[in-house]
């Protein structure tokens, strides 16, 4: 609650979306497009993302399927748990991840900080208190006199 009050987390009571399924025990050969085709029979799919290793790009054998509606998500949950896809019996559950909401919060926070910096910089220019970066000098005080042999 304290972190929420100081703006360090978006909301302590944040809930995961009710239109996203977590699918695990996937075959490494299963692709995003495969899952989108399979799950679209229950309703429009916004996204089907197989989660991959950051460095190698290999599948981590789980995915998130985001539907347009909660009803389509619930129907897919009921029908697709323990189904064989690419010779693997998958497990399906409702997503508990709030990563997308957290990412939105972090981006908004970063944008606010950048806007504050820009506003502070423009205020300094308007007030005439902005400082110019010092010029590097070597030896006799002339800029770059040692580099060019004066």
C-alpha cells in the first residue's frame, strides 16, 4: 500500500485480464500462427504469443492467447484443456499475469519523467538560466591546441 501511495506501483488491487488464457506444455514446434488458428474457432483472437527465450529465440513451451471477449475466452478454456496439439497434451488456464498492465504503467511513468525534464529545460531557457556545456581545452587554454599543434 505504501508503494502504491508514492506511485511506485500502479495499483495494489490490480487484477489480471479476464480475456487472456495461459497455455502450457506446448510442443517447441508450435508457432503463434498455429495457436491463433486453433483458438480462433471460439471467437476473435487479438493475439497469440508463444513466449520465447530472450537470447536464443527458442520456445519456452508456453503461450498467452488474448481474445476479444471474455465469453470466447471461457469457452476456449472449457474446450481446450488437455487437448493434443502437435503431439503434446496442453494445459489451459486463465492468465494470472499483469505484465501488460505493469508495462503500460512503466511507460506512462517514463513519459511523465521525460515531460518534466523537457519542461524544466524549456523553463531554464526562457528564464535565461540555461548553461552551455563547457568547451574542452588542453595546455594553453585554447580548445584542442595540443591536437592541432597551435
